[in-house]
C-alpha cells in the first residue's frame, strides 16, 4: 500500500480501458455505507459505488462488467472483501463520534473540514483512503476509539476466585460499547452527517 519509491497511481486497467479513480476517504466510506445496506438491490449498490470511485466507468463499461470492476477496485485499492461478513470491532459510522476527535487531537486533522473541501472540488487536498487507514491504524492506544476497540476485542477469561470483578466489569463495558449496526435494520441506522451530501448526490443521480 505504501512505498517510498513508487508513485501512487489512482487508476485501474480493465479490459483495455484505463479508468481513473477517486479514492478520497469520504468517497470510500460512503461506498462502504452503501454496500452495508442490505435492503438496497445489488445493482443499485454497484452503480452508486462506481459513481463515487470511478465516475467515468459508467460511460465506458457495460452493465454486465460493473460488478467485477467494483470488486477489483475494492480488492486492489481499498483492500476490502465485499463478501466478508465477519464481525468487526469497530464501525466507521457508528464510531465516528470517537474517530473524529481522535484525528483532531492526534494529528490536528479535521475530517469534516477536509470532507467539505473535497465535496466542493474533488481536486482539493482531500485525505486519501490509504492515508486515512494508515493514520487510523496509527492512533494512540490512549485515544478513546482505540480503548473501545480494545474492550470489544478483549476475551473474557474463565472465571476463578480472583477475577470475578474483572469479568463483571468487562462484560458491562462490552455491553455498553457493543456495536448496534449489526442488530438493526439498515434503514434505521443514520450514518454521520458528514456523508449526508453523498446520499443527496446518490438520490439526484437515481432520478436521472
């Protein structure tokens, strides 16, 4: 993903076409939110995600190839398997209230401000997906979000005569910080307002 000697090339070759990509963190997260909505038809998810990540693909790629193209983009550039249903220890939308202040305090990066700049003009200095993930993974263990992830990932030990209080407290914390997204209907989950503009754009394109 990172290299000190190779140039970052945000394009993909697909069936003799060179397709430029837009891999700002906000666009990728918007696509992850769209793909997580199980009530949306698969073809609508694919079209919406490609409109964010590869806007010109709609003009040069036939509908039958769009699903394969999107899967390649996620695999090669975003490094996420769209068919992976394993449980995560964090959710970018549900945990945004912890991620936003962590970026602000650790890196002095205002994600909302960067998102607004990129929304006005995608050529602005928007935070790239690779940079976002690298910074997220580099957050201090003392930040709230990393402490919460640690709680969610903690394994409850077998109870003995010495750890009953610890187990009780850990279970309370796990319950308190439990992700709600996997237990609700997707339409009942409102993503952070920072992605509202993308939802508006999606609705506008759907009417065309």
